[in-house]
RNA sequence: CGGGGCGUAGUAUACCGGUAGUACGCUUGGUUUGGGACCAAGUAGACCGAGUUCGAUUCUCGGCGCCCCGACCA
C-alpha cells in the first residue's frame, strides 16, 4: 500500500486524554480512533494487525479441531433467563435495550448460552461428541471504569471457544489440548517466554481455572511466578492449599504484575443442564455433555503487544502480527530516478507476494524514518541516491536497527526467511 | 460505585474578570533534502447551560465528557 494514499496520518503528540502507552502509540500511529471511553474504532493499519492476530488464533484453534462460526451480538432475554444470567443482580455489566415491540434484548458479553442452545439442534448421540466450536466476535461489557486503552474497553474483540465432551476424561483431554493451542498463539505473537499458564479461581465446577498471564509492569493482575518451573499462581487464589496442590513453596515464587491475555474454564454441565443440551449414550441413557469455555481477547492482546515491545521511538510489532512485513521507504529528494527505482521495487515485492507499506510521500528523510519507527513494521527497506550508488537497497530491522546494503536479487529471498 | 484531577484552534500547551498567545499541523510561495529543515504570508480555538458582574474563556452552581487511584472484573 502506498502510504501517500493511506487516509490516516501520524501525530507527533499523544492526545492528552490517554495515558496508557498502547493507546498513545496506537493513536499516534493511526491504528485506532477513540470513539468514547473504552470504545475504539480500528483504522486500516490497526485492522490489519487485529486481523493478523485473529488469523493466528484461528489457525491454532482449527489445529486442535475447533470449528469457526459467528454468533450474534443481540441476545434474547429468554435464553439467558434459563441460566439465571439475565438478572442485573447476577451480571451487572450487560448492555440491554429493547426491540420496537418492547422485547428485551442484550448485547452479548459472552456466548455460553447461545452456543449451548445452538448445539441442541445438532447433538443427539454420543457419536456427535466431542465437539469444539468457536467464534471471534465483539463483546460488550458495561464496565464501570474503562481504562488502559484497548486493554480494558466496553467493546472488545474476543475469541471464545467452547468444548463439549462425553466424559470428564475427554473434557480434560480437550482442555489440555486447547491450553496447548493457547501457548502456541502466544509463542507466535512473540510473548511465549513471558506468558504463564496461571492458576486462578475456578468457579463452581473446578477447583481452578487457568489464566494466561503475560508479564508486564502495566498489568492489572498480580501473580506469583516460578520461572524455573514455569508455574504461576494468581494472587487471588494464593494460599497454602494451592501451594501444596502445585508442589511449590512460597520461596520459589516471585511476585509479578501481568496482563491477562486468556482465561480457560471447566464448566461441567451447568449450561448443558440449564438449557437442556443432551445426547443419548450407548446404553440409551440421556446425558449432558461436559463443557469448557476458552476466552482469548484479541484486541487486548494487540494492546499487550504494544505495551510489551514498544520502545521510546514507537511501536515494535512482532513479525507475525505487523500490519505489513516490510516498510519500503524512498528517500528521493526530488530525484526522479530514485522514485522510479522505489516504484519498481514496490512492484517487484508485490509480484512476489510481499505486502509492503510504501512510503512514497513527498517528505523528508527524518520525517519518514520517525514515522516508520512509530508505526513499527519489523523490516525497513530504504531506496535513495546513496543506496543506488552502492548498487542495492538498505535493509534494517526495527528492533535492532542494524543496517546493511542488500542487492535487489537477494531481497526477496531475505524477506522470506 | 467511592475519591482525586482535567475540559482553550486538527494536536499539544500558555495567559487573563476587559473576547486569547506559542509550537506542531494545514494552505500558498521560495530555499532545502539520510533522522521530525528554514524564511515569508495565511488558516483555525474557550464543552453545554444557568448565576454573579458594567463585562465571564476566567468566579459560582448544574450538566455532559475525559483521565487517574481504589472497588469491581462470571
């Protein structure tokens, strides 16, 4: 994409109504636009990042057998009354409204109920189990206090997967399988090393749930971590009993702040029972499937990546989620030969399937470099009089900054590695 | 929801009870051209409402909005 055509522009100053680093940098770079507290629109660059994250999540969910669907945001009151979750006294962050005919509807804050209800139409036999289904959908939660940019909003994009198993053993196998897929997602987006599967409060149907906590000083959660054992415990559930369960002593654990980027739960038969989701066992008996639910905040993860990787110059995107893999910059200084050469390279990249953000703007070098640093694309290719004289293009990495002159023949090869 | 803070051009900021200045941006012209150039001329602003006052952007009250700390976070 030609940067001159991009409708967004960068800004030198962060808006004064944002303190969170992720929001400041994402707004300055033209990735997001604030609509109101806790509500952001995703602009072309931001949407590209979000889609890259979604696709990684999608690939890993598919890899463990997840089937994607898309459930509605509008939710009927009747369904949620069956599980007792319509009541404001039970769930206080519903956004609710009414249809023209007066019927109550809510904007989905999660989808256990509709997912379970959908499966009623299709589950009939033990042969139908196990099943894993997920969607990536906007969630609406009327938070009393939105904060931290896109990390805790009232509207946010979340992947939620649900598993249906015929036995506890099968459920546990699915649970571990999805947990493994989560770690793969976090590895692919570059935070695998610093993300811990963390013991957290389980709710009614299991002793613990697991959170995926990414170490960061700006995190809202406090966890206790053993880097050696790769174990972590949320402060919420930290007590002697938990330590015994995990086989660690308090002295091995270090207190850290962390961002919750995922949370997985065993649900037992709470939802299948309440909504009448059953199947026939071999012996002809009617049984309720055992469920699990697995949330991963895609938009929050995007914010977390900014928080974790950004430096004083701007965002540093991990390669897999960068809006473009390559930032091509022409420093033409009015020299038409340089522009022609950069245009040609842009076309060459395109022909080879490499999507580049091409800074073809009529601007000075300093401005282009500063913008490139802010936008945070991992690989930079510069075409200028200097590089033409040296018979190549200049390649540098956003993270390490080291530059080298590379011949055009080599460049495609290099990008692919 | 308790506590605190803040609303001034597109953005960031300043001053002031007598209608607002600076920087960036943007427009025009010129000189520049590898790390946010320079000169010149332009452009554009007091959240809303009420009150006090001769006069309110400034003071008071209310509303709305935003941020932070805490609580909450299925």
